[in-house]
């Protein structure tokens, strides 16, 4: 597949139409793809890797893999679910390399609960804006402290508000496992966050504006390297 500029795609295009346009090499469709799914996919990678730079690199490589394979996408699954699976696999592959020599981490494996003593309550803040900013930072840090398998489930269920069925399909684990891990993750977080949990969730791991644009630009640059025009 060699990307070539075609007519601008409708921003409200369905998954099927968007996927077909991406598979055909429509650059406007590829840009729309990244804009539409950047935050959801970044949060997925970030929930596994717990590192901003690694998550961005994983997201970039996952996009290239997804664009290459877009012709295989079928409408029997949501495009977001299909993309999450690719990003999760890319992030897990990077995690294995980072932890080379340590126990391999998988989303299917059982994990031990971390000690609740590590989930400390945040100090009260006098100004509401300061409270909001610090609560969001604490939320992100506490999510990072969750066991690996619980963390991905929590981010997709609570932050991205995906259904149990969608998370199970995206991570390729049973629905019962999704429910159990989400329940345990929330219980762990509630010990330290209490009422601040729901307040901060919407803003956790925001990925928009300049960062979102940067990923789109990097994906397009990589795409032109992989598929040079006239080559």
C-alpha cells in the first residue's frame, strides 16, 4: 500500500468507510484515523507501559502495523476494538523487552494484589483548582501502581468507558475476568481516593492538542518512509 492524497474524507465517516479509505492509502483518512483514536489508543499503551515516551512510541508503531493490515479489517468488530488489540500487543511486546530476564507479563495471567498500605490518601488542598490538578496527578500515579493486568482493564472500563464485552474482546480475556479485575482495581483505588475518584477520572491521561497533533505528524512521516512515493 502506498499512501496517496485522495479526496478529503467525511469526518463522520463510519468505521467501515474509514477503514476502506485507509486501506486504499487515503492520507486524509489516515489523519482522521489517528485523530479519532489517538486518546483511546494512547491510554491503552500507557496503561501497560506506565511511561509516556514508551507509550507514544508503541502507539506510533502500532499505527503503522494497523495501516499495513487495514485491508484485513472486517466489520464484525468495532474498529476501536481491532486497533486496541494491535496497540496492546505492541505495548506488551515492548514490556517484555524492557523486562527481559524477568517474568513475562501477560494480560491473561493471574496477578497478586498489591498491598493496600501503598495507596495513601492525598492531603487536602485549600484551593479547588489546586485540588483538581493534584487529584488528577494522584489518580494517574495510583493507576500506575495497580497490578499490570488490572491496570489495562481499569483504564479501558473507567477512563474510556468501554463495556465489559468490548474490553474482553479488545484484550482477549473472558468477560468474567474483566468484571473481577475491574471490581478489584476500583476497590484498591477507593481506599486512597474515595470521593476524588469519580472527580478526576475524566481528565486522567489526557492526550489532546499538541501531543495528539504530534502523534499524527509522526505517523504520517513514518508512513512516507515505509511507503515512499514513486518507490
